[in-house]
C-alpha cells in the first residue's frame, strides 16, 4: 500500500493566519486549553502567540471562576475583518492563484461594543 500525496494542501500555516484563528476562537471568550486544541497548537506555540496578541492588544485576558479567559478586543476583531477582506480581494482577482486558508472569515460590525463575557 502506498500513500498518495494530496496536491495543493498547504503543510504550514502562515503566522497571520494562526493569529486570526486564535482571535476567531476567542471572539466570545474562552480558555487557553480550548484555544490550544481548536487552533491545533502546542503549549509553547500557544504561549508565544497569546503573549504577542496580548502585547499588541488584539486579545485581552481576565479571570473568571479561577481560570483565565481570553477574549478578542475590538482591535482584534478589526484585524480579523481586515485580514478576511485582503484574502477575499486576492481571491476575487484570479481563481488560478487563490489564497488557501484553513478557516472561514466573517465580517464584524465596526462600532459594536463587546462585553467581557457573553453569558
């Protein structure tokens, strides 16, 4: 039995795509463990991305029931929206060179405020 390689499947994700995935997972607030499993990252990779996203204010962290919860900020949601717009722009010009992504981009209202947790 031989394995057949799958063509046109990216083996590595771009750092911006991983950042957007993390922000998308944390839109409504979630735990570090949930982000790690949903984004398919190791613990050390996750910590690097979370530290960066917190430092540049794309995520916020707060305590909730003896756990830390990570939630996308307004700036993070804007980043997610703009990255989606760029991918859509690139894909609309040509089907031959379309950009492959691993998750669905959704647009968000720009002036909407988000509470700490949507319970």
